[in-house]
C-alpha cells in the first residue's frame, strides 16, 4: 500500500525516496489527505491555535469563569506558540466537523502522550474537549485507535470513551475485566483479545491480517527527530486501546 508522509513547519532530513508533503495547518492537512493510502503525519514544531475552530470556542468558554482577564487569555491563545502536542486536538476537531462523508481511521501510537493521566491548565480543558467530543467522532465517520505500553497512563476522561480494548501478548488485564488475568501470556504473535470497555463480553481474533481498505488512514507520529528501532513483539508487548 502507498504511504505518504506529511510534515508541518519543520525541517526534515527524511530521505527523498519517500513521498513527503508539507502542510500549513490542520485544515490544510485534511484537505490534502489521499484516500486509499497510509497518510503518516508528523506534528509541527511550532503550533498556534486557529481562530475558526469549535475547539478554541470551547477553550474560551471553559476559561471564562477561571481567568480574570478573558481578553488577555484570548490574545495568548491565538498569538502565543503552544506545545506541538496540542496540534492533535485541533486535528481531531476538524475531522469531527469535516465536510465530506468519507470514513477516516485515526491511528495514534503512544496515545498516552496526547492524553496523559495528569494534566493542567489548557491541557486540562483540552482533555475535557476530547472527553465531550470523542463520541462525536463515530457520528462523523472517524474511527479512533491508539496504542500504549501502560493502559493506566491514559487519562480517565478519554479512556472511558473507548468502546473496545485489545490486549496483546504480555498485556496486563485490569481487575474489573472478567478475562482471566494471565490469558495474554498464552497468546501467539499476532493474536489479541478484544474486550468491551465495561469488561463484559469479549472475543478473540486468531490472527490479524492487514487488508487494503478504501479509506483515509491517518497514522500519528509526534516528532521528525525521533528515530525508534522496531522491536519484536515478544520483547515489547503493547496494549491497544
């Protein structure tokens, strides 16, 4: 399957053998995503919030009762540079309110880095936005998938919005699940156990075989500088949310 790499306002030493494109902002990125291929997205190194999004309206309303000078907060919100990790919240915002009726699959590796268990300030409000809007993603034909090494590292506000959890070999089963706690240690490579979010009702996929699908597949990568070597599943089991 074809793969396209998208980078934001950053310099990259990615080899020109790969199909690399640039984007200006979240809306520009979504507008240029290609259907039927894997779209790998790197977050920008410099991020500022857009003024015309439901996300910024939500943040201003959320801060109206928390800050003394709301106009100063709005000025900082739109003119100051914010942590690049906030980019993914704006991307999800525009995917929810997109104009087309295409199905999008948003695949986020290390999702706990975007939705960490402990947050504060604007990140706290961003987490509230995600909590209230993740359910709207299904209505907008957007499927959200995430992987994490430690399920407990994901913020509870967002974690509880996922319908299913997939446990791969070596994953730690939560106490509330009725799945046998050592079941994952007997899984073979490529196998997983799908557990409903409430811990009741589950089934197992014998083996996952990727198949081409006509959709917008968006794979999340956070930085261009990071270069991580792939590890065997036996050495580095992951939990998929």
